[in-house]
């Protein structure tokens, strides 16, 4: 499955932090790795989007999903993630 491939590609430290719900540390590590080297596959950006979603950082999640869509324009996971982040952002703006 795609998620299994994704997990195998992530550095072990990031995976451990994600499993332990250390979302901020995992996102910092993943973002730092992506800043140093452009990665040609979309999965790290999908994980970064998910981490930002879990932390309630919906604008950043949308940016991560947008970058995934830049890499692979019709990626279903990126489209769904972007829509989830947008809906949550809209929901939050209506409740304020």
C-alpha cells in the first residue's frame, strides 16, 4: 500500500516521533530535511500536511498539500488533504 511505502521512506527518527504523537518535533525534522533537498516524490509533503493538520496549523497544511500537488497534480491524497485543511480553516473562521 502507498502508506507502507511512505513509512519505509521516512527517516526512522521522524517515524518514531510521529508514532509517539510528537508532531511538532516530527514536522520540524521533516521540514528541515525537505528544505535541504527537494524530494521528487509526494509522500513527505503528504505527511507534513497531516502533521500540520494534527497540530491545527491548517494554512501550513494547505501549503504542504499544494506542494504535493505541484509534484503530482492529480494525487488523490493531496487533493483530499487540501480539501480537509480548507474545510477546517473555513469552519474555524466561522466559529470565531
